[in-house]
């Protein structure tokens, strides 16, 4: 029996389709390119973080007697007793009624927070061997404003009593933080005061905004945490 040309063509097409299907079914599968998962950690710094972890350039100071050391931002103004600083005064400790040695004084200028109600800040280290100074060392300072309950903190293995108080007057506000300890027969104070003006003193067109309290506290606390007895 003869096959017509049309039937032969159909048979050829069917065979080609079957052959193509078998080829794709049996051909080795190409492997997909391997992928790997990576995790990127991005470090961020906020104004409230310690200066030790920021990009602020720091300077170190060790007193000539090798008693203590500390670090501070180089943009702050520093004077120490080794610089010929007049260092024996009642201002060695906040609200002190006795005389003592002002060992370090650091000033933070208003340019630290420009166009705000931040006026300035001071950081100081003082000591006194006066008998009354030692007896009153760990007592709450006198203040015209509120004094928070004292707390105890440890810095580089030394225990300090911490006081926080505030004063106000003539449109100015003073926030005081004092760390105190008795060591080697002396009362030591490591403390700072933040001075600002009442934001209500300014009209809106002056463009003065409230200062960033976290930023200045971080700067000053960074100095406190760097303070170490040698």
C-alpha cells in the first residue's frame, strides 16, 4: 500500500516533534549561578554617643605629678595648674566653703552650638586636703534649685558619688553635675556646669533655637569617663 505525499509529510513532522521533545527532556540541565548572602553593618553616630567613638580630634593631658590623666576635644579651651594657672581657690568644687586646688579647667565656647541658647560650659577637676572639705566631700552641694538624689558610679575602678543640681537667675540656667571621691587623704571633684539662657528671652526673628542638650552632655561626660587616677 502506497503512502500519499501528504501523509508522508505529516509523519515526518510528527517524528521531528517527538525527537525534539526527547532531546530537551534528556539534555543535561545548566546549573544556575551560585549566590551568596552578605550582611553589611553600618555604624552610625548620634550626638548623644561618647566622643570616644566619634570623629572629634582629642587631646590627652597628664599632670606633672603623674596623679591623673584625661582626654578632651581639641576645640575646647584647656588650662591646668602646670600652665601657671592660679589654682588655689574656693572654686575648686561646686558650692565649696573651703579652699582647694583647681587642677584643671576646660571651657566649651558658645560656638560649640551656634545660633542656640547655649552660652558656655565649664569642666573642672579640683582637690582639697582640708579636714572640713573631706568631711563634706560626699554631701549634696548647696543649690538654689533642685538637687537630684545622689547616685554611686564607678569610673576606672574608682567609686564616685554623683550629684546633679541646677540653678537659675536673671534669665540664665546652670545645670551642674559633680562626681566626688575621697582618695589619699583628699577630696576630689570631677564636675561640669552647662550654662544656657532662657529660650523665651529671644524673639522668633532672631533665629535662636534650643540647644542640643544630648550633644553637650555627651561631650562633657566623655571627658569625665576619660578621667583616670594613675
